[in-house]
C-alpha cells in the first residue's frame, strides 16, 4: 500500500493488521498527513477479508500517541 508519509507504518500478519504511529521524536503526535494515512490504512484493511483485527501501536517507548501535532 502506498502512503503519503513514512510516519505511519502498516503491515499484515495472518489475520492481524498492524498500524504503527511512527513519530517517536514527537511522542507520536499525529499530523494531518498521518491522519490521512490512517484512513488509507483502514480502507485497505477493511477491503481484505483475511484481516480480522487491527492493532494500533506507537513507535518508541515513551507514549502511544501524544495528541495532534
């Protein structure tokens, strides 16, 4: 899947869709381009019948998502 940012990552592993907020320097604060990528990722996961659950995580070890950037 083509995303407009490298600050969001997506992968599929079996029936799991993994979405990673990848902006640890800003405690994964979400920018507009990241919000747009979330929609793209979720649309892709929804269109794939093999994806049974979506897990969201934040990169780094400081926070999940600190809010909007």
